[in-house]
């Protein structure tokens, strides 16, 4: 059974590229185009990892991350910011909001896959997600 990743990305080209590389690497991918949808999909599917764009419609990625980290049902899901906001203070804002990792765009699809594997590799003795 493959790990499920929630890909939150409002750019269709980026979403297609990241989805393709993740699925090719054996992950199941669910997606959301905005922050409100991201919260709904995360609560419904409880993915093993969320790749969260920061500049998305309706509710930005930082706000969506805060909502998910405040909800006991989703608080333990790792969230990796996947964003064009590449300044050091942007990274600090993402981590302060609750993101567990940070990838600055443009990012090679290979790096996205590596980060996905890093966060979804089972830890001995941990409960499966």
C-alpha cells in the first residue's frame, strides 16, 4: 500500500509535474487547488504528507497549515511548504506557521520526490499512517 500525499498547488503545470513524479515514484496523490479545499481534503483523507504551496487562493498556505496543525486529527501530518517565497524570512514564516519542511521554487521534481520519501519512510516502532 503506497503512502498518500496531498499536493496543494494552484498552478496546473506545477501540479501536473509534481503529481507525475510522485505517482511514478509509487505514491498515491490527492490534490487541492486552494487552502480551504486543502483543509477539507486533508481531514477527509488523512494523508501521510502534505506538500503545501503558500500563495494559494481563498486561504493561503500558512493559514491552512495553522488550521491543520491546530486540529488534533491532522496535527501529526507533516507539511512541507512548496513555494516561490524563497527569502530566509519566508522560510521562518513557514516554519513558524507549523510547516515541518520547506522547498523553494523553482524546485526540481526529483527534490520533491526525495522530500516525499524522507517524510513518508516508516520509522521502526511508529504507528503506520
